[in-house]
């Protein structure tokens, strides 16, 4: 169900007098409308803030397009395209869960490209150690502590599902 949200704000009161309209003494109003299919459980102000929080919605759409190629269609078959779209959506949701539950502080708001370049695409040695696998990071890697905390958090997160 689509709903339309109207937000009315007073504008021009915080500006100096020479920026306001000279002919009118009453405050100017600014109208904004958003049409969305968001849940009715959210308040109108929360929906408006999520749409207008520093153009964050556009950044999410750009991330979907550039990092996950969600705007690309791989085939002319509907079922194939549906399968690829589902895989892309699952990958995006896995990254969002990783960002929300595993990463800390500044990394939570980082783009996937930043996370990929600094935490995933790193040179390392991977070798078998006993019955497990061991990762040896280079000594010059600047984000060893973030990598270790993320690895420990991911291990604890995974243990919660067992």
C-alpha cells in the first residue's frame, strides 16, 4: 500500500531580514512530499528522516547498482533473471548483516567498496594448521586489530546459530 507523506516546515526565520521576502511579514513555508510503500508501523517523521538523511537513500541505490550490479540483467529468460536477482539480494543482505552485527564504530557506516578494499581484498597466506585453516596477515597491514575483532565477532555470531 502506497502512502503519501507531507511535511510542512517554516523556512526563512533563521535567515537575516534582508534574505526574507520584503513584501510579506508572515513566515514562509516549505512543503515536501514523499510517496512510499513503507510500513505503517513507522511514524511519518521517521520515514521522512530516513528518506532525507543526507541523501542516504541515493547512496544505498548507488551501492546496489555499482557494487552488486542490481540494475544489470544477465539473460532474456525471466526465471534466470529472477534467480540472479535473488542471489544479488541475498548477497546484499549478507553484507548488511555483516556491517550491522559484526563491524564496529566507523566501519558500520562505510560503503561496501571500502569494506571490500580494506578488510576483504587483503594479501595474506592461507594454510592448513592441524585440522583447521590459518590466515597469516602481513606485518604491514594497518587494520589487523579491526580484522581480528571482526573475525572474533563473526565466530561468536556463527556460534549463536548452532
